[in-house]
């Protein structure tokens, strides 16, 4: 049976934490329900936005086990499974499958800077390891390895490969993948600095795998809707331009520093960042709260933007 391919807004969730640094599982439940209610089609738990590289193996497994029980409605639940080697990644993929995950996302292991042939083979081994929907995150800024479109199209032939998240700056790469019409969803990072979102959607992309949806899920659902009519394109343009301040803010610091600091300030489950990451400065946060007010997001989502929100973020 073919796997379901994600569409629309695929949000990489933060990992909510308690003040003592432990995992806030009730915070996860609140966030999952909030996203399902606000148009998010799929979530990625424990991507880079989820501080996955700073979670212990025990925490990673417990997050899969506990959150898989919280699935709201038809929203797809994906998990970051990248380990520091092939076998560890396979182990996480199999664990996610056994615990009821809808899918898994893998990237090249960090730090080792393997070449493209090695990472293509690695991805194939993981895809072969268990029958679960998987996606590949092409993210050279984090891992150095940068798969060519030929590598990506080779992976796309695997029946378990259902989604690509592209995080380069190359529109030409996205165009080559879209032109090949592979049997997988084509998505991109929502960073306005990479400049991929508008061309990806215009070329026939299927959505965005985004971080900014942690703050504006309804708006990212509009931005990420595949273009089927001219109205979809015009709605996309309006939502993209109107929300550029939030998109730029989300990438104003290494993720998830900006997003998680602001989420905590406005009252969404987030908690502290895991050290050595530090929250935004009070001045930067004050500017962000002013942005939220200017865009009317406080009224729309019931966000707290008072003075107490600055104290809450410390």
C-alpha cells in the first residue's frame, strides 16, 4: 500500500521543555492540538527546530512513544530519525515505525561531512530498513553534504521516499526536481533569505517544511497550499508579503532561538532552550512583541504581549 505524501504546511515543532529542562509532554499535547485546529497538515517532531542534537537517546525514544499517542485527527506525525551513523538512524526509524509514527525524516549525519555518494547510499539503506513513509532533508548549512538533484531523484524512486525538504538557495535544483515529476512531495524551507518558497510553489511544489508555523500556523497553511488555481497563487502572495516580518524574525537567530523565545513570551508551550543556546535579548524580544501587535496576531491567536511576557521569557 502506497504511503500518504504530506501536503501543505509541514511544521517542524519546537520541543517544549519544563523549567528544569525536562520534556514537557503536556506542552506537546497542547501544541499538537493547536496545530491541528489551525490548518497544519503535518508536523515534524525532533527536527533541528526541536533541538534534536541536544536530546539524549532516551529522550528521543520517549518523545516518540508519548507523542505518537497524542495524534490529533488526520494531521500526520513525522519524527526526526537522523543519528550519527547509519545503524543508529536505522534503529530510530524502526523504533518510530513500531511506536505508530506516520513517517520519519532523515538528513545526513552532522559533522562527518560525508560525500554525496556516501550519503545517497546511507539514505538508501535507511529507506530499505523498514516500511514507513520517509523524507530526506537536504540541508548543507547544517551538515555540509549537499545532494545533487540526480541523487535526490534516485532516492525518489524508492517506495518509502515520500517527501523532500530542500534547504539550499538553488531555484535551479528545485526546478530540475519538479520537472522530473517524481512520485514524492516537493517542499522547501520557509526562510525568506533562501528565497525558495515562492519559486517552489510556482513550479508545482507541494508545500513548505517550515519553522515559522510555530508562530503563525494559519498563515503558513495559506503560504504552503499547492497552487491549483490563480486564487491560490494570489492568496500565497498576499500571505507571504504580509508575514515577511515574522518570517525574517524566525531566522534572525540560529533556530530555534528566535521562535522558541517568542513562543514562551506569548504563552505557547515552549519552555527554556537547552544550553548552550540562550534566548533572545530583551531588546530583540521587545521588538518581536511589537511586531506581533502590529500584525494583529495577538488578537487572532490570543497571544500575551504585555510586560509580563518579557519576564516569562527569561
